[in-house]
């Protein structure tokens, strides 16, 4: 697949934002691919948010990826699902979703990245890139490891973890096709303006 934008939006309740409202703000600002990430939400609430956001994405020609939950991705008619290393295996997820759904896989090593590509993932997430971020990582993987991943696989790479607006250009230049940013976006005083500013950035 080809990612529609170098900004991969994450709809996460961090910062106290209501998910559907947050997604609406990001879409209005120009986001064209987003992931709904509701780690602690009850299934009923997760599905309701996914359905509402999927409809908004269809209207705007944007892509919705659901984090972790293959069942919710299918029931909400989302475009795909993103799975971690401890989630449902890629092969099993593909049997459930069929060939047309997007499946992204979180990776942290060259071996995991190659396995995801070989297994038929449409893109990979790679990180955590830098220290800090939502999980308050002490040390990130850094640009050299990202370059190694880029050399190892041909499918798109979404870099994630501790990325701020100031680091977008260097991260893209090191081989990422897109950057996923949570904290720097959801904590911004004007989220729409922050998204527009990130979308306006170019590679170094």
C-alpha cells in the first residue's frame, strides 16, 4: 500500500479528549490516515467510537485503522487493523479480515520487520523512536535503527514513540514513510493548528 500522508494520526484519549471529537478535529485539519487507540475502553464504547469515526473517514476519503481489535475493525467497517507483537498473529488476522483489509504490525527489530513483510503486512510500525512520549520511554531506538529497518523492508514504515513536530523531518529523512504522534498533538493548545503544521513539514 501507499500511505496517503506523512502524518499518521492517533486518536487516543490521552489528554482527556473525547475520541470522536478528537478525530473530527484531526480530519478537519487534513489528517488522511488515523488509528483509533482505546486501550482501556469497554468493547461497546470502542465499537461505537469506531463506527462514528469510520463514517467520518468515509465522508472525507480518509483511512481508519483500529488498534488491536480485529473484531471491532470489521464490525465498524474500518479500513484495517494494527496489531502488536502480543496481539492476534498476522496469519490468523488475515484469515479473519480477508485480503482487502489493511493490516499493520508493530515492530522493534529488523527480524520482526522482515517477518511482518514476509507474512503479508501492509505496513509496519517501528519504535519507540525517541525517549519520552506517551509511555515515557527512557531510551528510544533512534535514527540509525530506523535506517536499518528501511534497508531491510520495502513496505511502508510508520515511526512512532517520542516524536515531536521538531523531529518529523529528520525521522522521515531516515526512512519513515509517516510519523505517528500522540503526546505532541493531543497536548497542543490548538490541535487543528498542530496537525496542519505537521502536514506542512517536508523531509530534511
